[in-house]
């Protein structure tokens, strides 16, 4: 019989190198996937990881785009990491991302075309509030009724998608859009636009906010009492309760932080790269951020670099789709491999496999 038992001693060195090993294994098995699709695996891997950074033909456009695509992943993953550290599993960041965009976009579209200097800050607040509101549903249900926050938060993603579809063809639809689904383009409305910080690069205020969030939440995690409570709750829930930590408080706060950051990411995406609310507004950032959170070892600094790496697969994946006619689903499988190998190797770090006679 095969038995999986916890390790009494764990190697910090091996634990730190696991993300690198997971990336290498993803490249290896991803190459096999691309070969099975009739593509040159070496050329495809090079185009995903090397060309967006070093190829002079693509790099000038691709480098800033990596930061633009990494920003929402970093924001969402940092929020998720606090809950994951405390064994609070918010899987519904995609829905919170959508609701943050809808609430903030509703204000911007309501005010159109009036000019106001306070409109964009108010939209930021509403974006955060929208995410918190949607995350508070599984939070309150878990805290007071002991429901499973994984199922509730995940199901709410599909509710949010239906609200988004209703907004696209109904209450937020562009009246000058000839009946096509989708709202007005907020990126063309100066008071509500997420303007570029560096002209011509696409780098907007969401990128700057994600960098600030990395520094702020790193300090919160390692230098503040709340960060200690989160960490101790994940290591030993019983010790956390005995030390006076209120589990209901922790559940609501962790889900509130993750929801607020996801809603903020949705707001920045709506007013910047996406521009409008439509049926295809959400592109899976909320789910991909789960990979980023674990790849970054639930540490804000690690999440920053993991977000850059995942954004590189987005930009490089788009390049392979254009240059090599690779299907988009293949890139999604490639990204999924990264999480699979990361979690698989984590299992071997924390547990060992023993053969036992029956």
C-alpha cells in the first residue's frame, strides 16, 4: 500500500527553488504539447519567454505590455494570498473583479459627458467597494453559518457574469452603439479614463498602484499585528484561537482585502486597457491570479515576480498565436501546467510517500 505522511523536517532551500523547478517542468511538458500540435517546441518556448523581452522587433511594444497585464494579476494575487495564508479560500476573485468594474463603470457612465476632477477617485472607491461587497457574501456566510467559501465564492462568479451580460445589453449599453452590446468607451472619457503615466507605452495608474500594493502589503504581512494573525491562523488554527484571535474577524477581513483588490483591478482594467463593459470583459485574471499567488509563495515580493512571469506567458502566448497560429487553448493549458507542477512538487516537499505492506 502507498501511504502519504507529513515530513517532520522540511528543506527551506528546496521549498524556495520549487517555483523555478515548476517553470522548467512546464517548459519541458509544454514543449511536448506544442510538438503534438505540430509546432516546433524550441521555437514556441523561445517565442513565449525570450522574444517579448529580447527580440528587437517585438520588445519595444511587449515590455510595457508585460507590466500592463501583470498589474491586475499582482493586485488580485496579493489579496488572495492573505486568505490562503489563513486557510480562507476565495476562489471567486473573477466575480469580484467584474463587480468592481460594473459599480465603478456605472458611476462613470452616469456622469458622462460631464467633466470632474473627483470622478476618477470616486470610481476607484466604488471599484474597491464593489469587490468588497461581492466578497462579503461568502465571508459572512462562512463566518456566521459555516458555509464553504470555496463553493459560494465560485458560484458567485457565474452570477457576476450574468449581471455583466445584463449590463452589456441593458442598463449600461451604449445608446449610440447601434444596438450592439457593450457600454461607452470610458478610456475616451477624460474624467473617467485611466490615463497613461508614460505616453505611448500603455503603462497606466493601475501599474503604479500594483507596485505600491506590493510594498504596502509586504509591510502589513511582516511588520504588523494583522499579518502575524493571518500567518499564525494558517499554521495552527487552534493556537490562533487560544491566543485570542477572532476567527470571524479574520475571515471577513481576509475576504474583504481580496475582494477590494480584485474590484480595484477590475476598475483599472475597465478604464484603461478594456475601455468598456461588454460580454467578453473578463478574461480570467481572477483565476490566473491563483496561480500567481502560489507561484509567488503567498509573499507580495514573490507575487510581483510571479505576476511578471505569468504576464510574459500572456504576451508571448499572443505572439505565438499570431506568428505560429497556435490555438489560445494551448496557452491556457500551458499556464495550467504551471500550477499543476507547482502544487505537485509542494506535495512532495510537505509530505513523503511510504510503501507499506498490507
